C-alpha cells in the first residue's frame, strides 16, 4: 500500500519547473546521449576527409559525406528495432538493448583497432551511385509497409486509423525537413571548411566549432519557444501549421546561402553563417519537439512506440538523403544547389498549409 502512495506522490510532484521530478533524470540521460552523438557527428565528416597529415583518413569528400549520411540514418533507423522489441518484452529490454549495443561497440572498437590491417584504413565507397536507386526504393517500400501494417491492424479504431492517415503528410514534411537540417553535418561543414571566414581578431576558429553554433542557439531559444507556446495556449498554431512553417523556414535558410554561394575561400562572413544557422534553429524548434509529441498523440493505443519509431524513420530517411545530397553539392553550382533545395522545401511547406485543415480534421481533436 505504501508503494502505491509513493507512486501517487511521485506523479503529483511538480517541483521540477512545474513538471514531474522524475523528468529531471530523463532529461539528464537525453542530454548526455545528445552530447555523445552530436559531438561525434559534428567532427565525423572532417575526420573522414581530412588528410592523414591533418589527422584524418583522407577519404574522398563525396564518399565521406555519404558515410556521414548513412551513419545518421542508421542511428535513427535503429529506433524501429528498439520500438519493436519494447512491444514484445517491455521498456526495460528496449532501453537495455540500446545501452548494451553502445557498450559493445565502444569495447570492440577500443580493443580491436590496433589489430586492424592497413587495408582497413582504406575505406571504399559504401554505396556507389549505381546502387542509390535500389536502396532508395527499398527505404520507400519499407516506409509504406510500416504504415500499412499499422493501418490494417484490426484492433485499431476508426478514429485511430484517421489519425495515422493524418500523420502521413507530417511524416513527408519531416523527412524533407531533416534532409535539409542534417546537412549541418555534411554540406554546411564542407562549406565552412572551404568558404567561411573564421578569423576572429587574428585567431582562426576551428571549423569543427561551427557545429557548436546551432546547439548554443537551441539552448538560448528553446526556453523562449516553450514560454511562447505556453503563453499562447489554445491560440498557438496547430501542429500541421508548425510543421509547414518549420519546413518552409528551413527552405528559407537555404536561400540565405545564395548571396555567398560560389564565392572564394574565406568569402562568407562568420556573422552571416551565424544568421543562417539561427534560421536553421528556428525551423528546428518549430518542428522537432512537436514531431515527437504529435507522434505519441496520434499513435493508436497498440502502436505507441512504433509511431515514435516511425517519426525517427522520417529522421533516418532525411539524414540518409542529406548524405546523398552532399555528393550533388560537390558537383553542382552552389547557387543551383541552394536555390533548388530551398525552393522545394518552401513549396512543400505551402502545400502543407493548404491541406492543414483536412489534416487537422483527421487528427480527431489532437492539435
């Protein structure tokens, strides 16, 4: 009986900035996960294509960008596996699998790296151009199959099924958004290395530090956005509108590169890059936190974790596409690259605005 009382007290404890106290622990875990993943992601591309003299592997730039995209996509794709495992055996095993996998990878890498032959340091292209279309088709088919599995499940009610249909355009917008946002780790990194003026009072800022701009802006602006949505309450924009605006704003961020695209080395001012990444950040805060929230709210009762995994699948697809697009950046004129990708994102955002009311009706009371 005492345990029941303790659990009830824990649920009612709102001492952590008005939220349950246990949320502090979850936030701590998430913080260190983000620290490890994005810390690695921020320097991975540089490590891959920098020359051996500079401490890198000397892999061709386009190949390195493809590896980074595949890595980012694979990380989020793994969310599907843990989501499926939770359905079968419970949350603890789902979290345990993720922890064990990371521990095994670290241990194996540390113990085995010294015994690798020289050939292992010559990394081939993991996905030649001739195989891109094949794996793109596989990814699209897998996504459709995942939706079909959920939609054709008999225990799902009519309202739940409509909500899953409502999630489809949000899924597409999310994939398009992340295919741009994740280019912070591919195209933006390459651009910063080749064209950004990183000189500050006679000191040159390391190119890897550019990846710190977005996290700092996230920390500064996330509280502002949270306060704004809280203040607006029911008057705040609906989730489809937030997705639409986030996607369109990300397209606008790409168009901001146009005045500087094609310039020589050190031709882009650091302040301009900070401004562009500020727009990246605003777009991310409009879509990313809302995406996870709406995935759980629209999820059928029997597919809670799978819908969250499906949202991460959109991130995985976007991350993989970001790597593929980076190879096009290496050959296409800069102004063409940024204008095409920016314009497509803006058009997608406008289309979502146009269908936002029907989507909102399908959401069945979820905003």
